[in-house]
């Protein structure tokens, strides 16, 4: 007799994460108040904190933190629709548009 109704449900990982407009606005405001070219440890920690409040999936969060420069450049260029994508092999990238 099966006593665990969850046994048939696969543990699928999400294939994308849409970064919310609120998170993008918060990062943009921080970038506006600070020189992003002189990013130091404090700047990184604050941006990591903003992202960790937004992104629950650990892999997506680590990707965003490891690629802060790329993410910041999308925000600086005015992109408001930013997603983190993951394919079936685990490769990740930012999608904008």
C-alpha cells in the first residue's frame, strides 16, 4: 500500500525566473546612488541581499550573484523585463525583452 501521495510527483526544477519590477527598481535605485564601476564588497553584499529577497531558487540566485555585472548592465540600459533561464542540461542565461 502506498502511503505517500507525493511519490509520483517529479521534483522538477523551474526553467525560468522572472525578476520582478520591484526588484529591478530597487537595484536600479541602488546603482543610481552608487558608482557601479567601483563595485566593492559592500555594494556586492547589498545587491546580493536585494536578489536573495527576490529569488528563492538557490541555483537561480547563485547565477544572478555570479553575473552581477551582466545583470547590472541590462538594468542600466533600461531593460525592465529580465528573466533567468535554465535549459534541461542546467545551462543558465539572462533573457531580456
